[in-house]
C-alpha cells in the first residue's frame, strides 16, 4: 500500500479502506500527495469531512493551513498566539490561512485571523491572484464575505482571469452579497477573460432579476 492508494481512498471517501491503511502505515497521514499538499489538506479540497475526521486521528502538530482548512479553531488560535508572524505566511499551494478559511467557509477562523491582523487584501501566491474575498464569494459564504468587506476588503479585486467578487455573487444568484458589493462600490462594467460581465453570468444561470439590477 502506498500514497497512491491513500489518495484513491481519500478521493472515494472509502473510510474503511483508509482506516485499515492508516492503522498499518500511520506515517502516510503526513506524507506529501501528488498534488503537493498533505493528505489532510487533500481531504479538505475534496470536501470529504468524514475523511478529514479520520486523518485528524493520525495527524499531530497541524500546520496553520491544515488547521484553518479543517476548521480547527483552537489549533489556529494556539499557532497564532505562539507564532504571530505566521499570520500572513503562504502554504505550499500559495494560499494564506485567511484565504483557506475563506475558501472553506470557516467563518469563526476567518474572523479570528482578521481580528489578529491578517491582511484581507493579500492575494494567493500561486499565479491565480485569488483574494480571500474571491474565495468567500465564489463559495457563497455570505457571512465570511461580509466580514471581509467590513474589514476593508477591496470589492473590485480581480483574479488572474479577471473574475471579481461581483461576478461570483451574480453567478451564484446571491442577492444579499451582490447588493452589499454594489453599496461598497463594486463595478458592474468589469469584464472577465472572454468578455463576460457580472450581468452576463447572472442571466446565464437564470437569475434575470439580478441581471436587470446589474444592467440598470
């Protein structure tokens, strides 16, 4: 049994096989996967919470990024309390702890990090230029997005492909977030790669009311 088997069990959420493998080879829980992240992080990216729970039993000394992704508030708080300089560090895949907590909708952790001084306008360092607000908006995590905006997040930041938070809110049909973004100065005329406006994405998804708001 190898890391390839581990990745397969994580992807398929094969809990029984995963438990058996880790019982025999507990060191695999901290091995680097083919995607250059830990098995625990991989389970978070696959959105497999049951798998994450299993891996947590075999994972000690969580990194700040693993703790943020896996919703381990106490671990995040301990790491920041003992190593405050890490708050804006980048994980190996180029995201900050705030970026990860925003992506996974870990509101309490995201708010804690912001209260401790995390930079709400720090983009990912992996070529994609993803800001925490992008992640929260794309994931439809309205509370997290609102908290970021209230703490100074730039509402017109663009990802590598030109996508803004307003594009994501429009595509998700998230009227509450969309109105907040507009109130804070979000531009309706920014085109993403390929030329689409937020209104175009809303109409494609059948959110005609939102499209009309954006076009008015």
